[in-house]
C-alpha cells in the first residue's frame, strides 16, 4: 500500500521535464542503429550469417518486442522511458491504480504495438517511398498509371510526414506550457501520460550474498538472488545504450578535424627548380625511371637518387633529410 501511496504522490507532483521526454525519445531512437552496427559487424566477421543483415528489420522487431514487453510489464514504461526514471500512467483516474504498478492490459498491448510495430511499418514505408522519390528525381518514373500513383504517394508521404512532425511539436509545446498533460502523439492516442517512477524497492539480496552462496555451493539460494543479476544486466544494457548515444554525439559534434582546417597556400617555387625542369638534378639528363622524393618534390632517375640517398640521406637539391624508403615511382611518359 505504501508503494501505491508513493506512486500517487509522485503522480500528482512529479511532472517529467521536457529534457527527460526528449532525452528518452533520443535514446529510444539510438537503439536500432546501434544494434544494426552490431549486426553488420557480426555479418562481416561471420560472412555465412548474411541472413541476419537481410532480415535485420525483422530480427530487430523481435528483439525490440521482447525488450519493450519486459519493460512495459515490469516497469510500466518503455526501455528508454525507464532509463530516465519515467513510467506510463493512464490519464483517466478511474482505472489509474486499479492494477497497481502495472498498466491495464489493453493499454499495455496498445503501448507495445505503438512502440514496436509503428516504427517497423514506418521504416518499411519510408524505405519504399524513398526509392520512389529517387526514381522520380532521376526521371525514371513515366506517365503510366502506376508511376503517377507512385509520384502522388511520394507527395502524400511528404505532407503526412510534415503534419506528423508539426503535431509532435504542437503537443510537446502544449505539454511545456502545461495546457496538456500528454507529451507525445502515441501517448495521447492511448490516453496515457508519463510520470516520474517511484524509487525502486530496496534490494533484499546483496551481491555479497550471491557470492557467498555460490562460494558455498548453495546453488538454490544463489538462484533466489537471480533477479538481482537480471537487474544488473538490464542496467548494463541501459547504460550501454546511453554510452552509444554519447559516442554518436561525440562523433557528430563540430570539432577540429583535418577537413575543417583551411588549406595552406601552395609552397613558393624555388628559383633553382627552373634549372631542373624535365631533367634529373643529379645527372642532368632526362629521367630514367622517374622517381619523386616527396620531402622536396624533385624528380630524379631512380638509380641516381637511390645511390645518393644511400650515401648522404639528404635531398641533393634542398638538403632536407630523406631516406630511400620514401621514394615514390612515377608512371609518366618521359
Ligand atoms: Zn639521373
């Protein structure tokens, strides 16, 4: 009962911040690309498992379904909502606490469908529409009926996308100003809202209990402490997803990369270089097997410069230090 009371006070007081709402959405959007990277990596390591790449969307649908179902059942929240300490509660107070911590079954099923199936079908439709859009831009769509329908579908999809993004923003803005209790369209559709989750109940078993039981060979008692192990694994998965999100942000942040530096001006041409136009600076003949010394940019016969470098380790013209290993053969007509 105390838990329900805590839940009640939290529900009334704890309105999640917009930061929590947007952060959990961003985290949720990270999981799929992160898993795709993992699948691509596994497919490259084990080339026989190409099917996992081909059926990635379906594989992910299955994993996502299990993951979200677990979180909805145990925490009344999606995976990412749980990470930010949020839980789903019905907007109408009549059935709000009838099932305690759990969501009413229809709302749980609805939540699962909107969390898992909606993104799956949206991604599928988006893939097809993007293909048609590319075909249209490349002029591959003609005047036939089916091509006209495809063009219309591309336009319709753009409009629908714009409308849904606008609706998302409006609902979030209304949530921000306090005129709506619901922060996102799927939650509004289900008649749910987000609230801060009550603090977790203190764990009865500690890690030292688990270690002690395992050490004593008391497997039965060790099994009792298993929920704790599962909890720790779930925590590791959540932090892993958060870490991936951090890495993505780190990669995309504007920074000092080689590309962002301005190109330096080209070096000024040395006067003496004119003397060696189209000839080897060592033998002063036209090149035999033209070879460039990258440190200075002069082109020599391979045998002339190789011999010189073996004896002096410097460029014969500029005196810059160089080795035979830095020589580059040029394939030019001489
Ligand atoms: Zn030469």
